[in-house]
C-alpha cells in the first residue's frame, strides 16, 4: 500500500475569501505533480489569483526527486489560501494520484490542475456555476489556449485541435453553443474522448463514486465517460487555461499534421488497437457500479465486439477488405470508431508489424 504524508499545510479559517460562490459550492484546486519545478510556480500563482478564490489548494506529489515539494510548500505558505501538500516515496501514477487528491478535498467541487499550465483569472468564476446551478451536472470543462514552453501561443483552441465536427458538437452539447447536454453525450465519448483533465471541474462525490480509472484509461477520459452515462457533462467553449506543450508532457494535444495523419493510417497499428479493446473491456466491467442503463450496456458490448474484430483482422491488407466491408454494413465504424471513414482506411492499410509473435 502506498502511504501519502502531509509535508506542509494551512488549515482553513471560518470565513471564505470570496462570497461570489456560496460555501455549499466551494472549490478545491487539486494539483498533481511529478518533478514539476520548472513551471509549478506559475501554475500555483494563477490558481491563487483567481477572481473567485478557491477554498483550498491540494498539491499531491508523486515521489518527485527534484525540488517540486519544497517549491509548492514555499509558494503556498506565502499566500493566505488554505492548503495541503502531500508526497510519497512510491508513485501512484497519474490516474490514482488525481483520485487521491479529489478524495482529500473538503469541498463539493474539485478543479483539476496540471503542474505546467496556467489558469486564466476567471476559470473558477465561470466553471463553478455550471455545476452549482445544475443538479444534473457532474463535470464541467472548457476550451484551452495551447502554448509552448515560453507561454507563447501555438494554437488558440484545444477544441479546434481535436477537429470536432458540427454533427459531433450537436450530439455532445446540443444545437446551441453549450453548455449542454446534447442528445448523445455518451455515444460521442464512446467513440473518442473530448475532455482534457486540466480544463475540468467536477463534483467530488461523483469522482469518489467513479473510482480510480482502470488501466489503460486516464483519469480525465474515465470521469468523462462516467459522467456522460448520466448526460452529466457541461461544456464552455471558451479557453480558460493556457495548456502548455513543452516536450516533456506526460499527456498532450496539438493539431495533428498531415504527416501525423498518414502515419496513423499506414503505420503499425496492432498495439493501439489492443489498447482500444482493453479500454472497452474495462468499461464493460465497471458499468454496473457506474449506473449504466440496459441500452448503454448494449452499446458498450457492441463497441467491444467491433474493436475485437478490428484487432483480429489478418495481416495481409487485401484479406482485410471483407472484414472492413462487413463493419461498414453494420454501421460499426460510424457508431463506434473515433474517425469513421478515416478508421476504415486505417484498418485497410495499417501494418501489423508490431503484432507479437
């Protein structure tokens, strides 16, 4: 069992620093760190200067060997915000670390933060009401501005980099600009994830109930699919953070180049497809605890069957044509594959050079 210990803290006082959000909807910022001293001070400063103050900052460090823990404690001790800094000698890894941080929160709402990003000053003020004013909302997220190591803009919109089509948006958030829910949130996220954890705010009770993301899921995509089962996602299509891409990110996102897309289509594909099968199987195993409907269970079974058929496709490209055609006739690629027609081409052309002997 991994033991986490508090290395620095300030207990909360009686009064909130801001009354713009009622105490019943208070917010804890959970910052998960791992050797993050290069950018952590900027991230913490952006959290501390929110127009509506957070109630507490929790830093959960995952066995860093640099000065991350000391930097976090020093920065937070210089503020007036309640905080706790946790560390451990053995890493929990990303998904379990965020789950731990959320579990430690003392407020109804939790805002996740990566160690290397920067929050815009109105992030809490704009996301918290999406949850506080809507009993059906479980997770709220926003767009982001993608920046480089120096903080200079690479792309103005994370959502644009995901190349979300009009029909996909309509199914996800409805006919308007948001916040949703649209008529088929679950179907959209069953195909692919659109939620980036660094942009999210969630209900703490929901995170605890959803549990730690099973391998190979990541925490943000797991919470997103769990919330989508109950049409519980609300989306703000405005950038509320600077999402930093610096080359050492554990997870990142930029618009794929033409070369990236070609490589995805014709490059080795067995290992990625194996992970798609594992993800669908892990989701199926947890549907009972997540409160899925019978119809949603059927959809996941069909998704799993589709991904298994894709995994079992023969090595010879010409021999795959029949299997791909059958998937098209069943509508599986349209309903369950992240890129539809592109996935059809991918299955026809992908190399299986990474298939184990």
